[in-house]
C-alpha cells in the first residue's frame, strides 16, 4: 500500500488534528438535532447530505497551510450577508456556498444552527 491511508471516518480525516475533530462533532450534533442525514467522508471533506449535500466540514490546513482547525461550508439558496463568513461563493445557479472558519465548538451557535436548518430544508 505504500503509506496510503484510506479515509473512511471523520477520525481518519482529522487524524493528528484533534481540535478539528471536536469541531466536526459540534457540527454533527447540531445537524442531528435538525433531522436525519447521510454523512459521507472523502479524503478532502465530510459531507452532510439529504438528496444533495448541504453542509461540509473540511480542514483548510490540508490545502492552504492554514492554522484554522476546520471550515464549515453551508450551501444555501441565496446569499447571506454576515461578517462571520470568511468567503461566499456562487458555484451554480441557486447555490451560494458560505464558508465559516471554526476555531471553537461554541461558534456552532443558534445562528449557525439556523443556517444549517435552512440548508437542510433546501437539500430535499
């Protein structure tokens, strides 16, 4: 296998980065309160899905040399203007991706849970 590690779980994705795993779990717990989802783990991210993905947790240091332990990307049907978002992208018609840098689990608060609930409803 030559050192290739297959990513199967959130623990694999955040191996060696325990603070990122704590942040993923905070998002997971918030999403679980909204409803049932599929969770898919790839080498680059963890996706929360209904008919399509609506929220994604990833480790920016994997690509950007960032000190931020995790980023939560939320797919919404419109742009939300908030100073909390590091960036907002418009990758396709009707989808705006909102990127929120996470440093502490307390950032997954009522406002973020509201955005997640809206994204969840839109992903049917």
